[in-house]
């Protein structure tokens, strides 16, 4: 398997063109392998007749349990819209990036860069929204996440350590995925924007010489690596989204809410207490779609 | 009576070999143990070789060795070596590898790793002259020669020079060369019409049909070299000098040359690669140059970015000519096309006042060399449409304005030195050309439209150097009764190696079938000769052979007088015999005379030689001594003034106003080149040169990517020399035929001027078809013409180089 | 790696005598194989070592790929028929003069003697950046050197660009599009037929290919229906030299007229886009109108809709308009 595509430039200097498309297959295979392994192992760990996801705990009567509505708002409509627009643009980006490599020929470049611009716009919105309006700390990993995450992973793999406990709004795995997505997505976007300078767009005429050959090679490699990583990550993400034990989360991304029981089962009110204000804001935002979310 | 040999059509002795393919060119030779070399050429326009790793290549089966710049004799800057560690243009050879076959050598080249450090480069002279512009050479961008010193200089003009020049106008900073005759300002003050234009002319590769392949080997310390060269004797001398060898230690074989046009005057640097390589390997080395490589190492005509201002009185007389030329010099040498352009302009128009300013700038583009009418051909192609413009504005006929400005006789002046000419009949050439072309009728067609086709008629007056003198002739009449004419000049397809030899046969009254021309192999005892360039040969070697024949004639007469009585002047020659004028039967055959010469020895058979002949001729004559009656002499005929020939071109074109397509309908060249030696050969020069001019005027140029310094016009189909369909069906010629009084034969050379005539007639005719609009650039490609017709922006600025 | 040009490296040469054998060989060698027609394009690539197949499958020995034969009321021309044979064919001369004219504008007589109809259609672009072996998009790289601001793109495209700005160089392609021809393609999975205009693809679809031919497929013949046989034809190619030069722009027009009116017309151009372009907007504008200067003007005016010249080829816009206009005047060329 080749990792890089290289070629002599007009001065016969060996330069990087990008990642080898073999990596696309490697990423796809890695994604599938992860899914299969995870699914099988989950079965094995859980024993017959039970799903490995397991419930972290029972809906005990936590400190914040009292006064909770039947449905707890988890994702505001804005957040959900962001997520799905981002997901759609990401899917378009992946399809337009990799399907032509697979031999499915169509005019992909314009769609790809436009989807990229949409993705960039949603991310800019998300960054502003999550820092100004929302609390970005809910998704940020801290020291306890690392300890918890390590223990949970150990438990999942070996049975030692302890099973996932109740978490804040986002479980450690969610946070880790988000962090990875931030890194990979940012890599793809920054390099993608640079690459847009090489084609005619509504913003500017093509100029392949804003960077030197060597730097372009790095840009293409980073873009390619991020691109193929996104194949694996998207596969894993979709897999978890459709797992029955994670359905409550997926539903919350569609409808906005989780049930009180789900809240109490999975979340530690100490770590994530849906504030009334927040809930109210979210509720009003989600009200049209989902009046049930109103406490 | 022996047949007439001057002024008649006689097929040259190499004709059959050429048309049957039996003629052996340099790459057709083979030698025992011969290996093939291939070149590794620089991909960068300017770089330093940091490291060469040829281990993989040298380990390949069949590879026998490598030659790098370390293996060759160094050359002082700004001279050009055959291999370099600091390539100054894309395509410059860095090293060569030899292998038992060419494919292996090529594969081995691909396996070499050369680590190159890119260096700043300049493709466009004007860019290099800007403040902060890159210099093509690490030492500078130009070379200054003064009486005190000669050195490189990094010449930059102040920013204001560029800022003050309106777009499309040549910025004119401090020149390197400047001369003035009279007072141009006064001339312009006198003028009824003043014309001022920025002009451009693009560089173009020579692209002779035969690339410069070479095969070399060494035997007993002597270098044997088969190469493609215009000149033979002088190439031998050049190789000896460049390889630190005695003249005797170089044997050069170059019987045929598939075109040179100035790119192979004494061969070119690349021919030394097999010479050095075969010495290193101890095996014969053949290096075939392919078309791609030929583009890079094969020389090119320098481009000009220029400006002119011309003043004319109401009668059309040019009162002042102001000319500024920025010459694109390429990376090596000292080329003076801009100077030739200025002196050609001065000669053509005899301006009452003239100023010339010029700068020549090194660029990282393939090396330049003289190309057929260097400087002169380009300048008349640029200026002739402007002469038309003046004629139009003044209401003077376009032929008349040329007549009035063309020199009337040999009291003309040219260049800063204001030399007169040996003779000059250009006005007659204009007149007979105009008559034969039927100018009076054709000019009525000017601008006429038929459908989308607009007719234009044009004239191009083109002088160029047509001779030199002082070389040696060497002939031998052997006891077989035949005349052997030894020619040190080359055979580049012009027939002059044979045509100039016929002078000797004519003087000696011999039939051509009894004569043999010895040429193309320096082991065959060749005399010191002119370079086969600058249209020197016809003039120089009709004279040299004339001198040698006169020497032989005198010796024949002396032998006859000795043996048969009377005085030498009582005897004359014809049909291979020397006999008494009064009694034809009383005489000797040349065969017998040759035997007698051998018996007599001394100066008769070459054992005693004139003192003034060149050392090379001494060697050759000594080698031939005792073989027969020898005629050997230096051309001491003398003469005063510059030797210039002229061609006046007349062309009719049709320009399609919807496509910019130009069709040449007819062309006529009218020559003033003294006595016509060989009409068919002259026609070939007048027409062939014109066709080359058509290419320069219409289609040939370089195209280089400015970011990478890489050239694209490196194949025939991208270099675009004219094809047969670009040549008019009707091509005619006429010649004045007036002998040059300062030469015993009266013939001048004619290689160069036809090019300018062809090119200028076309640029003039196209401007005429466009209603007098001079686009002032060559080549006038389809897009340039169409953009002008459509009033759209030109594809390139007039000052853009290599586009 | 140092560059060697003008010198063909070794390859294995196969000279099959049946199409099946040729297809089998091409399938066997995959990316390493190369179908060779007249060689005028192929050998350029081989000589410059930019394309280096290890197996070359010479189609010259396959008799079924040669010759002109009836096809219904039209004709079918084997892809390996030389351009000279196309030009000299009586049917082509009498009924499809447009093709004859286009074919006779290809390069030189020597090249037409060796070059084939199929080869002319399938030839690669002459973009000099691409031909120089630079790692451009078309060569699988990341750059279009020719569209860069400082690039030399006088000969490149004014329409149809998508990252790559090269042009299709074929002279016969626009003529066959104007004649509404069909291309017959053979592959291991059998035969398929595509319209001439769909045979060529632009960089938007596949930046590394000029035609729909997939690796291992071979163009076997061209079928020309009778629809435009004997119509009013116009072909013109504008080039810098009158032989051995590619079109700066070329136009091929076939018009069926009746009573001085254009019943229907097909107009195709080349040298202006990465693929030969059928100008349907021109066809629509002129259909049903009288053959006249006004109609020609109207057609020419829409010929360059959407054209976007590069820095150095603005002249092509005017050239294209003028050529299309000339082609609609009803005078043959």
C-alpha cells in the first residue's frame, strides 16, 4: 500500500501531491472493522441476550431530579439544525471527494467547495453559538474525563475498572469524538480553504502559486489525511447513532429531548443540570416542533 | 571551348548522394567499439549543482562512463562550456553518460540524481533591468567592454524610467552603447512627418533540419571528429583551440551539414562532449542530438524590445532616425545583433541624422547566436511598415520612398564608422523588382476587399554583409589531367563549396566533369578559409580560388614556355590543355604539365610555397606537394569598403478580416549580389531565405512559462517554422547582376539579405492590408492580427518576451 | 529523476489480428496496456517517456476495424481507417463532404496516411504543460499550470473549463458531431454505442480522460446516419501554420435547407473547450430562419454564450463568433 502520491514538479524536484487513495480504502476498512469489532465485543461483554451498551445506572433520585419535567431538553433546535446541516455538508463533501475516486464520474468540484463553504459557515456559527450562547465547557474534556474514560475503556475491553458512570451532558467518548472531529475537521477546512485558491470560484480566480510546491504537498496531505479520517469517523459516528442503546441520544438530536428517566439513568445532575433557563430557552426554541419538551 | 561555368545552372557534385540518402551526415558514422552518449539537461533555468549521484546509473549493465564539467577544459565567462555545474538555462547540459547503446544511455540518465539548488532567474531583459530584478548570471546581467576593462555588471535602471514609460512604450534608461551621426533633434525639426513606435521581435530557435550530432574518437593522439558544422577549416581550428590541441591533431569530417543558419558557424559547444568523452573512455563516442535537445543547445536569434522615432521631409527623405534596442542576449557570449540592426538601418535608409542606443541583457534562456541576417533581418521587418506609414502620410509612393532613401552608390555610409561600400546597386534592384512584380498595378490592389479578404502589398529592402577577403586558394592539377580544387569552406547546402570552385575551373578552361572538389575532411589538405557565415563564402572564395587558379595558370604558361619555347604570355589554356595562342596544336595537356611540374618541383608542385599563405594552408599544401601542378595563393586582391548585398522583397497577401488568417499570394525577391555565379542556387537562396523570413514574421517564437522558466516551443510543431502551405505558389526572383568592381569575379554573397526581404515584405504587406496599421511586432500571428482587426485587447503586451 | 525526451523506451508490442484478442490483451495489461492506432499521438507520449506502457497493443492488424461500409442508409467507418482513406472514399466525398474537409485539414499528407479516424478522435490534448510531463490535474496532479495568471494559455480553452483548460485538438470530431454520428465502442463486456457529442467528456466529469472510453475499451467504428448526407456543409480550421498545426479554433456545420430556409442545422466547434462543443443554442437560433447574413449574425452572436477567456486567449472569442457566423452563411468551405 502506498501512503503518498508523489511526482516530479516541473523542475524535476520530487514533491508530494497528496495521500495515496489506498488510504481511502484503509480508512473505510478501518471504519468497518471498528464497527464489527465493537458490535461483536459489546455482545461478548454483555453476555447473551443483553446489549453491551448497558445502562450506567438506575434512575436514582439525584439531587437535581426533583422538579424535572418528563422530557429534558438536550439539544436546542439551533443546535440540532447546526448538527444536521453540518452532517449533510460533511456527507456531501465525503461523497464528492471519494466517489469520483471510486470511478463514479460527475462534476464534483463545485459541489465540493460549496459544501465546504457551507460546512465552514456552520462551524463558524457553532463556535460563536457554543461559546457565546451555550456553555462550551460541557463538551470539553477535563482531568476527570481522562480518568473516567480510561477506566471505562479498560472495563469495556478487559472487564476490569468500572463501567461508565453517570456523566455530564456529554460522555467522555462523546467529548473525545468531538475533539477528534474538531482537529480533523479544522485540518480539512483550513487546507480546503487554501485549496480553493487553486480553482476559479466566485471569490477569486485560480492561483496555484500562493504557496510553494512543498507547502502545497503538506496542504494536500493534511486535507487527504483528514478526509480519509473523516470516512472512519463518520462510519463510527453513524454506527453509534443507529445502535439501539444509543438511540435515545440520536432521538435527542432529532427531537431535542431525552426522557426524565434517560436523564436520570445516564446523567449525573451534579455534572449536568439542565437549568430552567436553559430548559426554557430550549423549550421555547423547540416548542413548535415538540411541545412535549415543555416542563 | 570549355563549357561556361559561371552564371549557369550546374548540379552540385553532392546532389545524387543527398537525394539517394547515400550522403553520410555526422550521425551516420560508426567506429569500432563505439558507444552512445546521452545528455542530462537542467530542468531549471538557473541552478547550482550541489551533488551528482550517478551510482545507480553507472551500475547499469552496458553503461561505460560519465562525463561531467570536471572532465572538460574550463571556459572563461561569458563563454559557454559544453557541460556545466551552474546551468544558466533550462535545457543546459550538466553531464553525459555513455553506454553500449543509446537506449541504455538514456535509461541511465533517468537513473541519475542531480541535486540542484534553484537560483534567481530572468527571462525578460526589461524585468532584469528593473530595480530589484533578477540577474541571469551570478556575476550580473550584462557585460561591459570599455577600452580600459571588460567585466560583468548588474545593470538596473531607476524605477522612474519604468514608471515614466506609458504602457506599451519601451522604457529607455541609460544605454550601454550609443552613437550619433549628425543631430537627430535637428533632423526631427526638419521633418514634415515624425513617426514614433515601440517595436518588438521575439527570439526564435534556428532549428536546422539536422541537429548537431557528433561522433568522435582518438587515434595515436589525434582527435577524429565527425560533426555537423557550417565551416570546415575554421571548425577544425576552433576545436583545436578549445581542446588545447595542435591543429594537426584534429581531423574534422563534415562533408554534409543539414542546415546551420548561423547556429553551427564553427560547430557549437556541445560537439565537444564526444571529443572529451571519447578521450576519457578510450572509445569512440557518438552523441545524437534529438529535436528536443536541439531546441536548447541549438542556438537562437535574440529578441528585441525596441523603440524608434523617424522623421521624414515632405519628399520622403529620412531626416532623422532614432533607435533604441534592448536585446535579449541569452546567458552566454557577446552577441551584437542590436549593433548590426542599427548599422543595417543606417545603410538601408541613409538617414541624414541618426542616433542609436542599445543595451544587451543576459537572460536564462537558450543561448543566442547569429541567425541568418542577425539583427538586420529583424530590424527591416520591424521598420519597413513604418516607412510605409510615412509614405502614406506624405502621399509618396512606397517604392519611391525607398528609392529616395536607399543609397545611390558605394558612397553610402553604414553604422558608427560610416564606411563606404565596395559597390551598391540597390536602387536598380528596387526598380527591376518593382517592374517584374508589376508594382504599378499591384499597388492598386492595396486594401481592396473581396468578401472577407483584404489585399495588402508590401516591400522589404534588406541589405546584409556579403563577403570578406584574404583567404587562401589551393588547387592541384594532377597527372591524370584533372583539376582538384581543395575547399576549406563547408557544405551547408548552399552549393557555394562547388560554385566558388568553378571559378578556378573557368580560369583554367576546364570542363566541370574534369574537376573534382575536395571538401569536408581536413585530412584531405584544405586551405585556410572563411567561416561559412555572414554570406562571406561566395565573395571570399571566388577570390581565393581565383588567386589559386591564376597561380596555376601562370605555372602552366611557364612550363609550356620552358618546354615549347616563347614567353609564358604566348600561351593560353582551354579544354585541359595549355597551348600557343597562335597555334592551338602547339601545347601540352594538363596531364603532361602536371608531370612536368612534379619533375620541376619547387614552387611548381608545392615544394616551395608563397610566404603569405596561412599556416594551415602551408600544412595542406605541403601534404599535397609533389602530386601535381599546384596553384596556391592568398587572396591579395584587396578592396575598399564594406561588402554588402541586397535583396528587395515584394509580396502580396490576403488577410481574412474575420479570422486573422494571412495567405501569401505571391513573392518576388530582387537581388543585388554582383555577378550571378549559379542562377538556380541564387534562386534557392532568395526564396529559401525569404521563406525563413516568413517564419520569423508570421509564426516562429518562443513560448516560456515565466514561473518555471521553461520553454514549450521545443518541437517543430510548436516552434512553427513555415510549412510548404505557408509559402506562396508564385515565387519569383530577379537579380541586377552588376559585378562588384572590387572583386576579380565580381560576385558577392547572398545568404543573409533574403531573410530580411521576405520578413519585411510580409510585415509591410500585412500592415497594408490592415489599412496601414503597423502592429510593430514579429511574429504577426493569427491572434495578434485578429485582435487588431476586432479592436480587442492584444493577447500579449508588445513588450512581453517569450510569449 | 532526470528527464529524457524524444527517445522511446522499450515496451512489449502485441499485434493481434482480431478485436477479441486485442480486448483480451488490453484487459490483461490494464493500466500497463496501451491501444495503438496510427501512433501519431501515442509515439509522442512514448518518445517523451511521459506515458510508459509496458504493453502496446497495435490495432493495425485487425482487418475488421478498417474500411468504409454501408450502414443502413448511412455509412460506417472503421476506426482504423486512415484519414487518407476517409478523404478518398467516394461515399464520404459525395455525401459527407464535411468529414472529408475536416479530415483533409489534419496535419500533413504523411500524417494523414498513417493517422486513423479513430486515432484522431481519441487523441489526447496538446496542452504543452500537460505534454511536458508536468504533474497537472490531467496527469493526476493538483495543478492547472496553464490557467495560472502568468501562464502561457493563448492556445487554451474559452469554455468548458473545470480546473483543466486544455482543448480537444481533433479536426474530425466537430465534423462527426455535426453529422450526428455515433461511436461504436467495444469492451470486454460487449459493445455500446454513444452519440458523437457524448463520446467526448470534459474535465468536470473526468479530468484525466478526453473520451468516455474506459481503460480496456476500444473505439471500433463511427456510424454516420443519412440525416445530414449531402447537406450544406462548412468546415474551417484556423491555425498559425497551414500544415502540421492544431486548430486555434475550428467549426463544422451541417445545414439542411429548403426553399432558402434552414430546416435544421448542427453546429460543432473545436479548439475552444476541453471537448468538441455542439452549439445547440446556435442551432436553435438559426433553425427555421432563412439562409442570410442576418441569420448568420444571429447564430454567431450566441456562439460564445458563457465563454470565459483566459488571460491570453480573448481573441478566441471573436474567432469563434466569426467562424460560426461564416459557417451559417450558406457558402461552403
